[in-house]
């Protein structure tokens, strides 16, 4: 008898321990359940439909005595539902799905922004390289422009010198023509002078000849009279 009692006692203790372990485990209340939408504010009224967790309703009236609220569903049905089953927030499942959707959207946005940042960095690096190349080309162009200005300045000086020489040559040619004209005029004047002098000498000689002849004739006449 003692052994039987002891065996039963062990069995009871084991069962109690197992039940204690089972009761000590953590459990969660399911988020998916249904509540009744009734035609009146008591359990004696007929059920119009079953409302699932997360269904949206519009509260029309609240009765604190019966603890029922008159609501209108999204399909236009009106009825009574226990107020404790109504919450200002959507169900946890709907909120989870919403948060999950928002999380996926945020992940997609973050991924898109990261791609944009990478693209911006790539463009920035390309712009930096292009700016460096353009700066180098600008420096080269400035140097070429400086050389061109120097060459142009020298060319202008040469052109100015050529213009000055051309002007001097024109002046010299003008002076030359004037000298030639003056020389020609001088030669003509000298020739005329010599011509006049020769003519004068000839005329004087001719006159002297006539005078001398007359004197001789007069002397002969005077001698003949004696």
C-alpha cells in the first residue's frame, strides 16, 4: 500500500511540475478574432454580422449602462457592438502590416537615396576631373593668348616701322622729284644764260665791227680830202 501511494504521489508531483512548467510559458493573445454586431444592445438581440479584427466602423452612439455602442460599418450596416472591442487605433496586425509597408517603402527610399548619393559622388568626381582639365586648358589658353599678344605687339611695331619707312620714302621721293625739277630748271636757266651771253657777245662783236668799219671809212675819207 505504501508503494502504491508513493507511486501515485510521484505521478501527481510530476503532473504538477509539468502543468507548472506549461503555465509558466509565455503566450500571446491572437490578434485575429471576431465580435458580433447585434441588432440591439444585449446578447439577447440577433446577430447581424460578424466583425473581424481591424474592420473600420463609425461610432454613432455610446451607452455607458449597457456598455454597447451603436456603429455603422463601411458597408452601411448599423448595429450594436460591445464598446470594449472598439479601439482608437487599428489592430496590431493592420498596424504591423502598415509599419511593414512603411518599412519597405523607407528601405526602398534609402536605397534610392544611396544610389542618388553614389551618383552624385560620381558626378562630383567627374566634375572635379573636368574642372581640373578645364583649368589646365584655361592656363594653356592664357599662355597662348599672352604669346599672341606679344607677337601681335611686335607685329604692330613692325607695321608701324614699315609705315614710318614708307612715309620717309615718299618724302624722299618727293624731295628727289623737287631736286630733279629744280636741277632741270637750273640747267635750262644756265643754258639760257649762256645763250644770252653768247648772243650778247656776238652782238657786241658785230656792233664793234660796224663801229670799227665806220671809223676806218671815216679816216679814209678824211685822208682822201687831204
